[in-house]
């Protein structure tokens, strides 16, 4: 910056009182130049910084009487989207006729039209010949024509129109001194305007020389004026370099460690934050990390490019609302909004926990209507209960619940009025208005950044509303809102006193902070290349000329920019990169510039990439910046650590964890592996006759005693949400019980008649139709297509069932359906175990048939897969007991003679199951073995030896994987534990597995 400041000083001295205008690319650059000038102790009078666009606007406003309003780019993109939709609907596009009009596509088209107009091309002088495809040229001409007439009709002026209008009225001003920034980024129309504006004598601010890097040729007012060289002018001209640069380099395993190392170096330098600047090559990787770290440890930071809007609560609220809408207003995304504190439902509402409880209990699942219907139903139920309640306490409780639900229902009614139905054609404007309503009335803001986020979103919506006329599908509307609102950035800032500034290197050419850190100098992010733009290929860009950039030069431009930044650096420079890509689990190489800087700094000109591997690299932060750095350091150091008791006393959970780890690694079976001191009188059904066993519970116990303990003793439950699935109507359990109901109702309807396809096809289909309709009211399908598909499948299952029943009924007749015992008011079945003790059993048998022989045959409908059932494995190591238990239970319950039930069958009357019957003969061996299994399992309950399953296949679909952490056991240790000689019951349990 020395040459630049010197030149500016000269000009200010030569024209002390004359108005001096420096034409810059942006105000930020203007401010940077001004600060660099002032920092040298210089001051000026009448020095102004203006962009070419400011000057054009001033000229237009001064002279053009009927100039229109300036077009905002957000509105322009919206207008382009609508315009393309119209052209497509009217079949006026040829080359782009197959393209879906998405926000991304319309944005790209707008960028192309903007470039063409910036190059001075209009519908009159459209350069058809520059395009490789005639139909593309025709389409772009049509779009351009339409866009121009839209601007005219709406009395709007885009940037090109402003420059063209200004050019008509521009006057040269000899009374002003114009000074140009070097390397001005001007479109063709801007350049033409500036050319007309400038008097004979103009001046240009020089840049420090960049040696050995080719710059893209620019002439005239866009050219670069070269000043003196600096130490870092010679990065690519090492032979001629004369001074030793102040360079430092390091690499890190992750980007997080990279920025922590930067902070550590800043700290050790003892320099104030505002004498340092960090430039990154990639915003995504570094901005988030810097932001979170700054939040945690309170470093004052300014961000040149700001943050994504999603860092603010309003941004997250919009994102959550879109998810809520996309899932057809499923309860869970709403609860997420509530629990994260993003949606504010007012002080009168009951607690978040209670609301979550109500919404889950009511089994709302999804859809706007279901919230209101279910809340209403529950309120009616509560009102009835209130009428009959006698105790005051009960009445107060019911009244409170009623008030809560009433309030909730009104709140949802108000909200849903503003939000569209899912899966309908939606008016874009109303949708945006709905979001704005929620932001104004229900958005929780807790910081200045939240307020900025909210205002930014509301302003953007306000701008677009007058042009948001289209009707879109649910999918399109979500994409459009995401593109409009979630791509916003907030809190862009210049470097401020007292703050460390973090920005893209592209904005760093005029930096004047002494200490520069450049992070992300790896070859993925720097110099970067841009692939061809299919809308304007490089060959077409070259043919079009007129300052339209050629994308193949992007890498070269970036390299020059970075070198220019370095050439201007006045103090030490530290460069770094992250040498490992965690997401793709692979090593990352440095950028060539990094190597070149290394060669320059070390003086080893022949150094190659291999040598960079010796650079300092950190696996953990060198100094503790946040808590986890301390622990990471301990973890990465392989030497054995003993955490002293004083330290552990501050972390009781850690202490528990270490203890449990120790016990879990011990060979003995202990309380950390499922050994529980139980109250035998309560858990053992032989002692506690109130404790009724069921087939499902016993099978679960046999599958994994530990999961039984979690579920039935500790009563741990996973939170169950009914989730909206756009590709499915009924979950497996609901579909199964619907089929059960159809089969039961069918037999009840035909009474004593034998089922026949010919006679009863209509009957079963009608029954199915009615029950399906009832189910549809309870659970609305995501759409009619999915509904029709699932209905077809259910009807096909009915046909399969009927056919199979026709054959089956030749030798059997049904006696009982849904035969219950031990549930509701039904007496339990009593089964006598080999020890002579009895247990009480509860259950519900789908069907009991009588064979021609007079024997009984138990049927259990299965609507899932046949995978786990075969004719060989009778008990599957205790996991299939129902067939035997039901045989014993019904014989006792109906007071039948022993052996009356000859068979139990698992019956699969479904399309996938192909009416398979897996039959288990209930002979003496099966009964004897089955009873032995029961006794052994009940001994597990009595002894509290809730060991984990010995077969990891049982864990595949287990809800408790995250709780039990079986996979952390060493396999051999677990085997030893499960055979612990001190526990006879463990071996008895192993004996259960012996029964195939
Ligand atoms: S994950 Fe496996 S061991 Fe753990 S509770 Fe579930 S079935 Fe048992």
C-alpha cells in the first residue's frame, strides 16, 4: 500500500481544496484506502469515494426526468422466475423447453441476462452469431426481450439501464479531480459511461507489483497501475527477491485446529485483535467455526461476508417451518421448534413439556385437520369426564387440562389460517405472508443478531410480495422459499476497532492490518477453478467480448488477487491449511502457492511437496482454548492416564463412567451387566399372581433378558412419534390390525356358511372397503396415489385369504375369534410348570378352529415377513413360544382335555406371505420342552440375572442399542461373564437357547 498512499498524498497535496473523487469497486475498498491513508497520519479535504454505479445514479437522478425505480436484484430474480414460467407455459422456449423452472435455473438465467445487458446487448443489437446454438440464442433473445418490456412496464431500471441512461446525460467535469482504483471491475456499459465522464486528466492509484504472475489483460480505465515492489512481490520471482520475508507456515489435522492455532499465535504475539486479520479461501469451512468459537469464548470478531441467516433464531424458525410444512405439519418438527425455543407461543400457554405430552398422547401424527379434530375430540371426552367427576381434585385437574387444550386449539386455529394445506397448489404470496405473520407474532428473538435476522427476512419478503403471484406445488414452494430466505446473509461488517477481522481473501487487496493470517491454502480451495457455465460457454463469452469474464481464467485471477493481497502486506504473514478431509477420510494437499511461500520463506527454492510433510501439524490444540481441548489432548496421548480423585470429584458422571467401564471389563457377571437385586415377590409370577405373563413378554425375555429389564422393569421407552411419510399410509402394525379386523368381521358376517370365493368375494371386499374408509378418517393417507396403492394391496390380501380359507374350511371350522384370557375382565389362563408352581397367563388368540377329527387348531395371523418362521426351529432358542403357550392356555381356559390342541399355526394371508402356514404340532415333546423353557425364563426374573443376549443378531432392530452399549464389550469377556459359575440361572438361561 506504500505506493498507493504516496500517490494519494501527492494528489491531495496538488489539489488540496478541489473536490477529488476516487472511483472504487465498493465502499469497503474506499474505506480501506481511506484508513490506510489516515493511518500514515495524512488527512485530506474534499476527498470522496464513489462507485461507478453511484455516479451513474447521481447523473440519472439529476437529468433523466422520468427515470424509473432501481431494480433490486431479489425482485429481478423473482421477476425472472415468473417470466420463465410464462414463457414455458406458452411454449415459447425451444432450447430450454425441457428445463424445469427452478429457483436455481432462473437465477442462472437472470445472471446471464444481466451479463448480456451489462455488455450493452439489447433486443435490438442481440449478438445471435456469438452463440454456438441458434436455438439457445433465440431463447435468450426472447427472454431478454420479455425482460426489457417487463422493466419498461414496471418502470424499473436495472444496472445496465442506469448506466445507459446516465451515458445520455453525462457531462465531463473539469472542475473535479477523478482518481481511479487500479483493476476496476466494470461492465462494458459502466466503462463506457465512465469514459464519457472522465476529463482529459485522470489519475490512477498504483498497486504494489506482483512479479511472475500473469494477470488477465485489461486496458484503459480498467488497467492496473503498478507501483513499487514489496518483499512479497517476489513470491513467483524468487531469483530476483532481495529481502527475507516474514513468513510462517503450519498445517493442522482439522479446520477447527487450524483456527485454534491462529488464535493461539495471535495470543502469543500479544498484539491487540484489531492489528490482525484472518483471510480464508472458503467461507463454508471457516465462518461457522470462527462464529461458534467466538460465541463460546467471547472473542470480538467482525465478519466481512457476515453469516448465513440460519445462525439466527428467525432463520432457524423459517427452516423449521418449512420442515413442518414439508412433513404435512407432523407433530415432531413442531415440537422441535418449540423445544429449541424458536417459536414463541405466548405466556398463557402451558409448559413445553405438557404441550409435547398432549400432542403425542393424542396421536395427532400430522395434517392440519387432525390437530383440530383430535384436540376437539379430547376436549369432548374431558367435558364428559368432568360432568361425572366427584372429587374436587379430579375436577380441578380435568378443568386445567380442558383449558390447556382449549387454548392450544385456538392457537393452532389462528396459525393454520395463515398456512396453506400441504399437497395443494399454493399461492406463493400467501405462503410468504404466512411466514411473515409467524415471524412477527411468534418468533422468539434473544439477541441483536436475531433482531437483524428477523428484519432482514421480513424486508426480503416485503420486497418480493408484489411480484410473488405464482401458484406452486408444495415441493416448488419449499425450494423457492429456501432459495429466497435461507440463502440470506446477515451482519456483514467492515473491520472494526477492537475486533479481529475474518473475511474472504478476495476482499483483502487493500488491507492495512499489519498481521495477516491466511487459512485454507489447500489445493481444493485455492486457486479454485470454475467449470463452464452452460448458459454462456467460454467460447461464447470470448465471442461476446465486452468485459464478459471468461471462466477458464478464474484460477489465474484468484492467484493474482492473493498475490496482490500478499504484496500489500506490511507485516508478518502466516499461512496454513488443513491436511485432512474428515468427511471423505483422505489426505489433502497444499496449494502450490503454499509451497512457493515455503520456498521463499525458508530459502530452499528446490523444496517440493514432500518436504511440507515435515511442517508442524497439530492433532489437538496446543493450548486449551475451550474445555474439550483439554480432554482431547489427554485422549490423543497414548500413555496411560490416571485421573486423580480431586479432578474426578468435579466430574461425577465421569467417575460413574469409569467405574462402570471397570466393572464391565471384569470377567464376573455384575450389576453393570444386568444383575439386579429384585423383589422376587413382585417380579416372579409364580409368587405374584397379579403379574400375568404373556407370550410377547416371555419371548422378549428369551430374546434378550437385558432388553426385557429395560422395557418391563425400568419401563424405559423410546419416544414414539407418528411420522408423516409421503410414500406410506399405514405402518406395519396398523395395517396388520386392519387385516385382522377384516378377517374377523368376515367370518362373523358369513356365520355358519363355508367361505367360498364365488359366494363371498364381494362380502369380504365390502367389509374391507368399510374398514378402510374408517381407517382413512383416523389416519389420512399422504395422497390418493399412495392410498390407492395400499388399498389394492389390502384387497389382494383379502382375496388370498378367501381362497386359502375356501380350501382350509374343507377340513376345519372356526370356533373362536380373538379369544381373550387374562385381559380386561377375562379370567387368566393358569399353567402349571414342571416345578408344580403355577403362573397366570394373559393373551388373545386370533382364531381357534376345530378340525373334522374334533381336535383344535390355533391360528395366529401374521402380516409381516415369513423370514423368522420355518418348520425346523420350533422354539428358536425360546424366541417363539406363543404356539405352545396358547395351546396350553386354551386347553386350561376352556377346560379341554390335555392334548386337545393338536396344532398351532402361524398363518401369512398376505401378498408377500402367499398364504403360507407354518404349523407347530403340539405333541408331548413340544409341551415338555416348552414348559421347561418357561420355568427357566421365570428363574431369570426371580434371580434378577438380566444378561444380554448371546446373539448379536437380536440387537439389529432393538430400541435399546444406545442404552445397553453391548457392542463395547469385548466378545470374549462377555462370553465369560455369561458363564459365570456363581450364577446358576445364567447357565439355565443358556439352556433355553439349546431348544431350537
Ligand atoms: S441391543 Fe442387544 S443386548 Fe442390548 S438390549 Fe437390545 S437386544 Fe439386548
